[in-house]
C-alpha cells in the first residue's frame, strides 16, 4: 500500500489508454488509439515518430486544449493524480499556469511581437505567482530566470522586443518564462527543429541541464531520433496514433525490437556512412479507415494474418522494454 | 462527387449561408421568370389606373398600389431583371480589368510599372465612390447603361488591389520562379499559373460585391440617375414614395425590404463561399 | 577522369540594403564540379548556400567572380542565358508545398518545361510526362492528380521529374529533403542516387545535414557567412575534420548510435550564434565562436590551403608561417 502511494507520488503525469478521434466534416478520423505512458518526477520522456503520428495531439490532450471537433473516446490523462478531462475550469487554468507548460517549435510565434519581453514576462508571472506580488519582485524573478537560461545581459533582453532577438534567444526566453512560473512539467514540442544545428544543440543541452538541476520533468516531442536519443532517458516510439515500443532510451536505441523502430532506424543517415536505406514501403494509414489490427501491419515485412486481425498488446520483452508486436522476439 | 459533398458540408456548416443561398436562388429565379409569374404583368410598364391608386396592402395587392394604381409587388419583381443585369455587367467588366492591372503590377513588384499602375488605382480608391459615380452619371445622360458605366469605373480598383495582393504573395512561390527560370513567357505565367490561384478570392469577392453594386445602383436611381420611369427600379420607387411617409408607407417600405433582402442574401452566400474555399487547403 | 563541368571562381553576391549597408551573402567562393559527381554544400542559415544556388540558376547576377559552365561564363548572364543553358542547369527546391502549382494537375506542371524546350506534339508531351513520372518511381496515373492529394516525398520526386524533363547535366538540389520525414527522405535520396548513376548527373547538394552528406556526397564543402571553411573528399572529411567550425557543426549533430557518437569531436561544444551577414566580423568570420582563436584571427582573413590532396582548409591555425609554432594547437584541433 505504501509502495503504491510512493509510486503515485513519484509520477507527475500518467496517460492511460488515450483514444481520441476528430470529426472532419462528418467523417471520423481515428487519430490516437490507446496511448499509454508515464512521466516520473525528474524524468525526461521522449515521444518520437514521423509527422502525423499523433505526437502533437497527445501533447494537446495533456493540456486539454484539443480543438472542439475532437472527441475523447476512451482513457484519461492524470496530472498529479487528477484527470485533466474532469478538472474544473479553475483547476485546469491553475494547471496550465503553474503545473505544465509548453515550449513550442517556433519561438517567433510563441511571443507577441508588439510587446516587450519585460511586459510579456511580467504578465505571465502575474498569473503564476500569488496575488499582489509586487511588480519589482516579479521583475527580479524574470531577470533571474533569464540568467538561468544563459542569456547575456538580461536587463537588456527585458527591454527588447521579440524581433530584436535571434531565434535561439527567443527560444531561451520562452524556456525561461515556462520555468519561472514554477512549472514542474515541460512539454517541449520540437524545441530545436526551427533552429540551426549548432543552436539546436545548445537549446537541447540547456533544457537537459535545467531539468536535471531543478528536478523537473519533460516530455520531449521530436521527429528526429537523434534528438530524442541525446535528450531523454525514456522513449516512446509512436506510429500512426499508437505507441509501438517503449523503454529506457539507450536500450531501445541499441536493441530496437518493433519492426517499425528497426525500419525507422535504418532510414536515418549515419555519420559512419552505411549508405541510404530504401525507405519504408507504403504510406501512413488513412486515419478515416485505419487497419483493424496492428496499424503498421500493411507496411510490415513480418506481418502475418494475426497482425491484421487483432491489435497486439504492449508487452514487456525484456526488463523495462515494452513492444507492441506479436513477433517481437523474432525481429533481429 | 465526394469532393462536392465535402464542399457542401463546409458551406452548410454555417446554416446562415444556406439562407443566403436560398434568398439568392429565389432572386435569380424571379429575375428571369418573374415577368410571367407576377399577378399583374402589365403593371410593370406604363399603366395607369387612378381608380385603384394608393391602395394599402390587401389580399388583392400584397404590397399595395402606387399613386398610378400599379401593383407594387409586381413592380418590385419586375425590377429584379435590371437589378441583376446591373450587378452582373458591372462585375463582369470590372473584375477582369482589375485582375489584369493587379497581376501586371504585382508581378513586376518594385518596378516602375508597379508604381504607375498602383498609384492610378489608389487615386480612384481615394475618391469617395458615390461622389465619383454621381459625377459621372450626371455628366452623361441619366439611364441604366450610363449608371452601370459609372459604377464600373469606380469598381475595378478593388479587384486590382485584390489581385495585386495575391500576385505579390505568389511571386515568391517556387513554381512561379521555376517557370521563369525554365523560360516561360509572361502570358503563361499570368493565365496558367497565377489566374487559377486568384480565382477563388475573386469569385468570393464578386459574390459579396453583387450586393454592394445593387445598393450603389439603387442609390443612383434614387438620385434620379438610373433607370427612368415608367420602368420600375427599386431606388426610384423608394425616392418617389418617400415624400408620402409615413401615411402611405407601403410605397417605400416594400422596395426597401427587397433591397435589404437581396444584399443580405448575397453577403451570406459570399461568406459561405469564402468558408468553403478558404478551408480547402486543410 | 571525369570532365569538369562547372568552375566557380571567387564568386561574390552582395545585396545592398536601403540603409546603405551591404549584405555580403556570398563573399569569394571557389568551387568545382565534375561530371556525374555529388558535391555537398553544407551550411547553416545565413551561410549563403541558397544564394549560390540562385546565382547558378540565373535568378541573380553575380556581383563579382566567374561561373564557368562548359566554357561559358554565366556569372553576369542572370536570366539572359540561352535556352540550352537554362535546360542544362536545373534546380529542385526545398519546400514541397510551393514547388508545384496546387491548382494545376501534376501532368500540366510537368509539361511546362517540355512546352518550352521541345517541339513535341501535345500527345507526345503527355506521354513524356507520364514516362518521367515512372522514371522517378511514381505511377504514371499521378499525372492526373493535384499536388495536394500527394505526400511531400511524392511532390519532391515530381519536382525531380520536372527537372529531368530538359535533360540536364547539372541539378542543384536545394535542401530537397529537409522538410520530409526520414523514411520518406530515404526513398527520395535513394531514387536520386539511382538517377545519378543512370543519367550521369552532377549534383550540387545544398543542405545543413552533415550525416546525410556522409552517405550521399563525393566531396563536401562547408560554408560559414558566405565563405568556405573547409572542402574535402567525403571519406577524408569525416575521418579528419580540421576547421574549428566544422568540428563544432559535427559535435552538434544528434546521432542515433554509439559508433557515431565516437566520431563526434568530443572536446568541442557549440557556443555563440551566427552573426548577421550585414555585420560580418573582420578577419576570420568565425573567430567570435572559435575556441582556438589567436590575435591574427581578428585582423586578417585566412586563405585556403591544401593540406592533403583535395582537402582544403581556410584557417590561421594551418597557416604556413605559423604552422610549426602552432603545431600543437593544430594537432589538438585535428584530434
């Protein structure tokens, strides 16, 4: 019983069997099909998959900001033990202000171009900190936060407008704003993708450092396997709205077991120069009429009748390494 | 077929645009066949029956009769054909003219020809439209053709602005750049590459503009510069009835309601079309 | 020995700004390209890699320098080049969304170059555009489809087919796969490699992705703020990256295997940001971010030096006069 409690306390976010569909002008698009994963306190969890695999929809579900044509068919998202779909408006607002915060792919559109950083930062903090905290104090918190993201001359940054800052600097400001509000869970949606490689590297290292130093948790969403490998400790590989493989990052990258993960890894160009794979045959399935069984089965070289008939369970194939595949033990 | 169904769903997402479609369809039908459907077809022309002059609305005369004893309902329907004609002709001239001007200027953005064409357009846009139209219509002989001419002159610049905007944003699209690099000629680029991309914006604006052109036409005819008596026109019916307000209110109110309905119809339809075409990309 | 088809000498492209400042997008670049080879031109934003592409296809005139293509100088020609030259140098753009007209069918888009460059009848053009689709591995029925019904990779392959319509000998690939998913990228790249072998095409492959270049390019050239830092045969380049910027770039790449991790220069970490090309630092453009910088780097622009056959570096650390005294520094860098 005590163990249970501890496990509960340790987990900041749990997504259970999340199934979401969208009504697209009368046709139903079955986007997420039973997504489950956990984020422990201080853990860096990755969601990786190609475009359209449901990464962003999952993140939006966590904050309960899905568009109004979305329908949650099944499952729940527990933030600190509370289901976000059943929270009252005030609880939701509190969670978004001080509990979980998003870091977006494009920092330029995350900041308002007509207000100075100071104005935006202090407004954000006003909502996050106790009422009637003096503005001076908020200002100091903001400067401190900008210092923490290693921006030189924070006072000058506070006076700047977004267009005066480079993409990397804007992303640092966004990170500072998310963390200064006291949020414990960061939802990083491709935080370096719109930036140059050298700047992306700096941003990822910064997020890693802040998360480890402050014992924060992060869900890192990316389409790049390399980014996930270098910035997470636990990874969920997603394909077409399902988690096909999950486990310790190093383990999954060294011993991929799901045919999709194996195929995806072979497509990544390597510095060691092993040539280019031919790609994965076929296309991502039509969400309006997804395959009945395993969603990867139409493209899978190992697929048998059973794969097409029924969805495989997510099973532990070695300690801490889970795979949704009937033939996980036969794949290399 | 599938695409048609999806478009209809997008269009009808807002029920109010369906109302617009119904109003506009009714208007079009009445404009074409109204002459044969009205209770008193002969009242549409010069007809006098002082015995029945100035009657209030009744089951015999739905909207009452005017001071010549003509059935107002029949005259309203009878005026629809010219009203529609005015909208169609004005837009069918001003849209293509504006398109060509706008595309040529937008394609040559930053060059001399852009500055010259767009400054001319701006001059037209700077003059209040009604003043310009009144000036033109009053210099020329007051009749339907000249009032159409007047409205056309002040209408094309809007289409020039619109196509200018679309073209200058398409200018940096890679397929336009590719066409240039590979050696395509200007007519190919304008009519094959740019025109199809302008079409939805121009069509939407044309639908919305139908209503405004009709108001403008009615305003000119209210001022006595449009269709001349005894032919019916909504504007002149209102202006001749307005001095008998509020006693013989039906002389004014029914043509006014007709104008309001028509303009509303085209506006709602335009919104629906813009919803339908605007979300096409998603 | 393959024939040299392109020789770029001291290419410069400046853009004057209204404020009177000048953006030196490309500032003295030398490159050569041989028949049937792939040259990878790698750089981050603001490095001028796309500007070089646009000058080569004629969208811009060069400010200075020479572009010798099969004996003709195209540097000042801009769009006034001959139809034959237009056809022989083709380009595939980065963004699959904007490279095809969404209101026209794929077949019609493919017929644009055919109409201009051949005297085929309409039926022949239709047949040829279907053949082109099959040549890049797509079904011929795609000719009747609109681009929006197709995926990004398919659209990029159609752009490749369009480029092939004029029988080019040089195709400039301007980040053709950077907007695509890796599994789709793999399809497009392997098709490009097949086509190159089949048609003896030369590729100028512009990208920011070094790991992709490891697997595609015969030679790699690194650009930083409009200048070349390093140029070498691919094998040599990845075994022994010399320029401090190259090393920073390599160390920043997120990789997926432990073997790759070993290839990354572990001592170097990415710092600083790329300065604006309006204010290129004096001396070596990279000195603000370089951990090996010496006083001379702030004053004097380094020159290109060939250290081993085909391996060029532009860095003061490898300068003749000071090479001996700086040997230790140079060696640390090389390790």
